[in-house]
C-alpha cells in the first residue's frame, strides 16, 4: 500500500510544534505538471484516482488551488511552500497561475 510520510514543523508560535506521520492509500499518483502563466481554473486529473483522501501540491511559483469545485474559495500555495491536505474526499483539482511565470508543480495524491 503506497504511503506518504511527512514531517511538519511550525515556527512563529509561542512554542514551536513538530510532528511526523504518514498517510496511506490503495492508489497513489505522483507527477510533475507545468502550468502556464495566466491559466485560470485549469482542471488537473489525478491519474486513475477517482477520490483522493490526501493531496500534496508544490510549486516554484505562487498559485491558487480549488478542491472539488472551481467556484469555491481558493487555497493559496506560496512559491516553494507545499500544500498538504488529508482526511477529506477530493474528486477534482483546479489550479490558477497568475504569477507571471510558468509554475512547475509537483503533485502527489492517494485514494481509491
């Protein structure tokens, strides 16, 4: 069963927090995606996964991501700062790039 292991450290809090863990799933996809600048709500498929239970998105440019609908409030992904979501049902991924440069993304997801 594919597993994504992670390590998380939060600084700037009164007390720094560090956690490690992992998420596993029946299927996993792992791919690179180049998103042209000025792309709006580009639908990105997650391979053979119909419902992802976790998602990792990394980009070298600032982008925004919508999960399941392109009309929801977008989640900002800062350049070189990953977005990790787990414990939910993800059926669609929409990405917008208004950075002025091509966004070179790494996307990983797991589910069924």
